[in-house]
C-alpha cells in the first residue's frame, strides 16, 4: 500500500477506514486495510512496518505456537473493539496502524514478560514496553496517535481478560499484589502480575482454515491452561491471583532413570 501511494497509483485514502464509504460502497476491505496503512512519513512508516511484522510474528510463534486459527480468532476479537473505539471516540483518521501495533505490543509483552528489549536503543523489560510505547506515541506523534494506541491496548487488555477469566493485570495488581504485601515492612508495589491463557478458536473456524490452507487445524491444542508469571498462582476467587508455591509435592526423577 505504501508503494502504490508513493507511485501515485492508489492513495492511502482508498485503504483507510472511513465508515460511511464502507457502508455506502460495501468496501469491506477497509475494515482490514485501515490497520495496515503505514505512517505517511517514510522513515517512520518503514519502522512501523518492521515493528508490526516483528510483533505479529512474535505473537503468532510464541503465544499461539504457529496455530493459525487461534491467532486469527485473536484478531477477530480485537479488530471489532478497535474499530468501534476509533469510530465512536475519534475523528476520521487515515491509518489505524497505531491501534494494531499497540494491541500486538501488549499481547507480546505479556507472553514475554521477563525478556529484555531495546526500544529505540533504550534497554528495558518487556513488561514496561506497552506503557513506554504509549508515552512515545504521545510525545512524538501527538494526541490522536496516542488515543489510537490506547484503544488498541484496551482491545488487547479485554482479550487478556477473556482468555484468563479475570479482570486483567490491573485488577490483579491492586487486589492481590498490594493486598498480600500491605503488612510487610518495606514492601514494593511495582511488580505487575501478568498472566496469559489459551483461548481456542471455535471448531468451525478450525475446519474452514484447514480447508483453505491444506493444514489440519481440526484438533485443538492439548495445552489449555493459564500461565501466570512465576511466583504467582491462580486463586479460587475468580480472576484474582495469589502468591504461593507450586502445588506439586511429588518426587522428582532424572530423565532416563529406571524405577526399581
């Protein structure tokens, strides 16, 4: 799309999300291409394309283990939330890429909580990447880009709440982290409680993508548990997380040893 715009073949406005045009001309492709229009500034647009591919690839391979139906299901949940937010809370914009970038960044950061990353040559933990990228949007791109990024992060946050059956990291932080450490002298409330789950795609979607790609996605992955940041386990209070040790109390054995 950037190439077509640069050569004057098709302008960005033909790909942007403009709801009246979608309804009047049934240009449904705008519901997707609006997220893929890069920044009009060449260097920043090129960087956005690179980062969009990097985080999308990371989410697909790390979080969803290259399972296309689950990743596609993730997009079908987050896209409508971002479209709804952009239409009702913002003026018409050419590109929704900041929203998609922010959603992928947030989801990737949860799946790679402790990983070290470089944000424009500044080293930091992946857990801080979403909030740092929001501040960068506000300082560099302005208010509209910041609000788009906030809408995208909100969509990814709602997905995280759905997959973990909880109220997300914010509720876990205030209700559990602070509550557990409130009576401990010198305790710190700076650690976020991130968790991630496996929200599987419905069977009909697996069957459709299996026929389209020729890859058998009909069987759902075996691992359907909820992974919580080390040092925390899921409590019984519906979405709250409590600090504790592992529930395993068995006897460990070295791989390859025989039981007498």
